[in-house]
């Protein structure tokens, strides 16, 4: 099976990337439908680590 991965950074309160969240899916999968979910999960974990987006920053 050929696969591809989708990843998002995990940041701490100082905006430092401390980890990454990734999923691996078959290459046939339409990743455009998964990217928002992976990004949202990364933001949620980052918020739990104390990260806050800069005002006016694109999310």
C-alpha cells in the first residue's frame, strides 16, 4: 500500500514547536478533507500546552 502523511506542529506557550501530530492515509485518500481536522487537533493540543495565536494571525 502506498501512503502519504498529513502533519501539524504542536507549539508551547513560547510559540516553540515542541512536537508534531501526523496521520498516515492511503495515497488515494482526498487529503483536502483531512487537513482542517489535523490542523484543528494541532491547535487544540497547542492550546492545552499554553500556546495562543497572535492577534490577527491566520490560523
